[in-house]
C-alpha cells in the first residue's frame, strides 16, 4: 500500500473477497494500494480507490476518490464492457483489464460472475476444470 493514498472501504473488499476466495487456490494480499486476489502471480481482481489526479489512467473523470474493482476480460465481453461507459471504465495501462466503479447500485451477483470469468482467463486449466463441478 502507498502511504497517503485512500484505501477502499473494507465492506467492498469483504464483498469481493467472498467471490474471489471461493475460487480454487486464490489468495488475498495487500497491493501497492488496496487489496488484490491472485492465482499464483496473476491478479484476478483488485479493489482500490481511484483519485482525481490518477483517474485518467483508469479512463474515468472523477471529482472525488472512488472505489474501483479491476478484473480481466476477453473477447466480446471485453469489448462490451470497455465501450459501455460508467460504471465500467477501461484502464489505459492494460488491454485486457476492465474496471467497475463500486457503489450503492453495484450488482454483486454480476461482480461474482466477472471475478469468476477473470479467474477462468488466468488460472491453469486444471483449476478451471474444478469450476465445472460447481
């Protein structure tokens, strides 16, 4: 974590953790800011606070810090989410990362699906196959 950067609300972190930690071999760790969930050394999901001075990196215009979930997507889902606009944002630093601004209207079932799909893209196929039994 970076000193002086706002940290996300623990309630948001806990909500995302319920989905991420249910996936085989995912672990949680503090990131440079916020909290991330990883499969081996690959980040499946990351909850952080965007700040107005860094918001353009995340493809959003902000007046105040805002909680953001980043995750991986591909194909048509990546294209659709990237073009849909807020609450979805497209970070400029990675072609396969999408962000979701978290708030009162967040659809948490959808968050679970997005985190699971991110996992499917990053996890070894041996682990992905374990999800088929669920």
